[in-house]
C-alpha cells in the first residue's frame, strides 16, 4: 500500500544533503539560539550574532527573547543598519510560524548585503521549548531603546 507520505519518493541522498545543508545556512532554531545566548552569558561575552525581534514595539514590550533588540523590517534601511558591524550575523524572529515578518526582515537584510538567519518558530517556538521571555517592563542591562530599535549603550 502506498501512503500519502511515500506516494512521492524521497529525493536522492545527494540532493537531500544539499537541500538540508542549505536550509541550515538560512535558519537556526530556538534551542540553538538559546544555547548560544547562554554560552555567551556564561563567558561574560557578547553573542556572535545580533538577535532582532521584528514584531511591533508594543508586542516587544509585552515580552521578547532576552537580549533581542526591536527593529521593524520596514525600518531596516542602509543608514540605520550602518550602526551595526557589517559582518556580524543577524538572527531575526517574529511571532511564530503564522507570521512572515521574519522572512521580510531576512529578505531586507540580505538585500543590504548583511548576513542573516531566521530563528524558526519565533516567539511560539521559544515558548514551546520552555524558554522564558522578558517580563513586561523589564529592562535589560546594556540596552537602550532608541525609537523602535534597541542598541548597545
């Protein structure tokens, strides 16, 4: 019996390898992001990426991934992005799989020539993994809110 799963054959292994390797160049997940943030904090170092919440400032204020800055994809223009190191990886996220804000941000950043990955799952995935968000009104050391973007003080 052929099921819906096996009706279309799997890709040959060499093509599957290329496909899945390429996906990892575009995406990271909540677990790896959390682990990387924790490792940097334990070493007293900055993460080797800039985590960007692309949801509205109101949603960001209600809770976000600790260490994330808030920057709407429409505000990602060359002059604003010039304040960040050119070769530092951006990791963008939005509300979750039902939201394409992170895709729009990743596209915009890549058009500016900046390295970018999307954190798949967004806030929904972060919470599904059991990770905490900042509480409303929390301030994070070293971050200053400048309009819709938080930057290092």
